[in-house]
C-alpha cells in the first residue's frame, strides 16, 4: 500500500510540474497556479510518506 501511495504522490508531482510548464508556455496563469498547487500537494504527501517510513524502521 505504501508504494502505491508513493507512486500516486510522485504522479501528482510530475503532473503538476508538466501543467505548470504548459501554463508558462501558453501564458495561462490558471494552469500555472493549478500546476504549482498539484506539485506542492504531491511534495507534501511525499514528505508524509518519508516520515511514516522513518517511524516504521
């Protein structure tokens, strides 16, 4: 289950990064903001997974 969560979080990061870059390329501020938000959400979730892993060991 943890590896599934990690993959989903990484996907959020990558999708967010791609959407942010697409927004920059097309000058679409909404996509840029949505991309930054999704990327940050993935980053925070990844950090939570790392903390959980640290306590498991």
